[in-house]
């Protein structure tokens, strides 16, 4: 890869002090994937402070034939943000909220703005930005858009794609694409921002986005309900949706996922006395004045009476609501045990989630001795994070990583599902993408990549 001292000198001169680093200690946290599974290398960390500087970095690299890996908060779970020798382009200094327009229900944020900061800016304007996920204290707008992130409110507000009104991006040839308009209706040809959403940095560098805001909720209730099997969770989902306004999250957690989190994350508490085989976290948020808590209690009482659920608890305060959410958000940490494991981010039609969990559980136990099967996630939109863990002491080299992953992906696809619901493809799922993606779709993706980035300099190892 032609990264010469001359290129590094040019980049350094353009970016100035504070705009770059070659110090291994500064680079180190940018080169390590969150779970420690991928260790990258890069000779140079570019940290441009504005769009013009991003464009110049891209142009200088293009002239030298040097590749770039864009990076936001480095919370991606498929490794697309970790360079393997490329120039690392961090957006973290481009973190301003450029404008807020409450009357248009929109705000414009730079790519390096952290999601939690964007959420807070919306609250200050008496609005909300409804994207919400466990990594929101670190994940950045550019990364969230590039992975088309999902999270816990997709069933009500959609994925990141549905929350982006406009984009500004630097294309692989260094030109700035100004599609930052916050219009809801704009039928003037190809909707180019859609190309960059979910492109994982392979078609350009996102520098800013116009985001869609929603009304601020006035009432907020979080509940936990226990069920003996996922099919009952499905019945609960439809009953609740039909009877109470404002369901915004429906998160399923199996016993194993909760048990691991309780044993490994300090300060968590079992939410339901019965410790049922499956627990569902339900969140309701409304802007109106109907008696939300009463309505939630009534539907849960009804479900208890008919035997759909076996236990329930409704939050009595914001502190208790946060405690319920903390358990859910601690589940990924729970199985970072160092045990050999396969972790999936599959989706199936919501109706097929019980079938996937039952068959996946049986498969995991058949292929791994003394397997621990972890299933949790966004059941309200059919997205289950499914893991099979060997016992902690079991040797890693005996773990059937690839056959098990393939068998579980085959299962999801046979049920009409996808091998990647929300984390993307990155470098970790490229082989599986080739196995399952429609050949015509793959061909169109390659054509688009070749048209916009003929030298393959933008995140060349990710996605396609
Ligand atoms: C605890 C935890 C919980 C999570 N929960 C969820 C969840 O519920 N839902 C979900 O969808 N994800 C979840 N994730 C995954 C992750 O947070 C998301 O994928 C997030 O969108 C990544 O944002 P980031 O800023 O960290 O991007 P990074 O990890 O830095 O980058 C991700 C990808 O985007 C590219 N990229 C980054 N910035 C830009 C840019 N400005 N322009 C072009 N390309 C760019 C990178 O090259 C890479 O390919 C979770 C992760 C963790 C650690």
C-alpha cells in the first residue's frame, strides 16, 4: 500500500497540530475492536476538524493511491472501522450540532457528534431523537448512519435510515456531496443519501447529517413480564400493541442471558421474583394525557389471568425504569467471558422468532458440548442476538465456529430471515454475505462501488 513518508508529511501539513497523530499510544484505542477480537494497524491517525479538511485528506490519499478507513466511535461489532495498514480517518473532532430547527422537527449534526449528545440537544429543544442503543455514549452519527444502526426503538421509529433527512459527505474523489437538505419531500431524482446510509464507509466519508426529530414524550412506563416460552411473548406483543398506545420497545431476554449478566456485572438485580425462562422488557412512551400506567397494568393483569405471562413488574419511578433498562443493556457485557462462542445478529419475520429460538437452541446444544445458549434482543422487530458459548474452560480450537455460524445462518435464512439485522457486514460477515446475497444485488453493489471508487480506496476491506 503506497503510504509514503511524503504522503504523511503532506497530510500532517494540511491537518496541523491537533489534527493528526502518529503516536502509538494515541492510535492504540482506535486500533482495538470493542471486544478485543480484532487488532488493527495504521501509520497515521487523521483527525480533521471540518469538511474541507476531510476533502483534502481524501484528495491527498487518492493522489497517492493510499486507502482510508473512516472511524466514528469505534463501537462497530463487525470490524469495518479497524484499519489494516490504511490511513485511519477519525471524525471525532467534527462533533458540533450545527443547528436545531424545532419547528421543522430537525437538527443538523456533524458526523463525530456522539448519539447521547444529539439526544440531549433534541431534549433541550423539547423534542426527541428516538434512536437508542447500548453504545449511545460512544457511537457517533457518521458511524450510526454508515451502519444503518437499529437499536431498541426500531419497531416504532425505524432504523437510522428512516431518521436521516439529508447528508453531507466527501466522495472517494474528494468532492463534497451537499445533500444536507432537511426536507421531507424532495423528488428531484436519485435519493443519493440512501447510497451512503449503510455503506459502511465504502462509498465516501459522511461529514454531517440532517436528522428527523419526534415530539418529546410526556409519559414513560417500563415493565418486565415473565413468560415460559417465546411463543407467549409473541402473544403478549400483539395483545399489548392492540390495547395500549405508545409501545416503543419490546426486548426479549432468555434466562441464560440474564444469568450471565447478573453473575458478571456488579449492581444488577433480578427483576422478577420467579426468574422465568424468558423475560420481556416493554417500554411505553406517549405524548398524550391518557392514564398510561393504568393501561399498562390492565393489559398485564389480563395477560396474567389468561396465563400468557407468569409474572410482571411495572416501573414506579424513573430510577426503577433505568434499573430495568440497565439489566437489558448489560446483557452484551454478560457474555464477554472469554469463552469460545459464536455471536449472531440475525433477523427473521417477527412471527418466526419462536421457531428460530427453539431450533437454534437445539442446534447449539447438538454441536457444542455443555453449550450455554444466549438469546436476547429486539423481538418487536424480529432481531435476535443469538450466541452459543462453550464452557469457560473449553479449548477454543475445538469450538466449531464456522460450521455452527453457518448452520445458524442457514436456519435464519430458511425462516425468511437475514444474517445481519443491524450490525452490518464489515469484515466479519463478508463470506456469509457472498453465500446468501442475491447475485444480481451483489453485482449492482460492485457496479456502484466501481463507479464511485474505481481505485478501491474507501474502506477497501469492508462489505464488498
Ligand atoms: C454495547 C454495544 C451495544 C450495541 N447495540 C447496538 C444496537 O442495539 N443496534 C445497533 O445497530 N448496533 C449496536 N451496536 C453496534 C454499534 O454501536 C453500531 O454499529 C454503531 O452504529 C457504530 O457507530 P460508531 O460511531 O461506533 O462507528 P464505528 O464503529 O467507528 O464504524 C462503523 C462503520 O462505519 C464506518 N464509518 C464510521 N464513521 C463514518 C463516517 N463518518 N463516514 C463513513 N463511514 C463511517 C466505519 O468505517 C465502519 O465501517 C452496539 C455496540 C456495542 C458496543
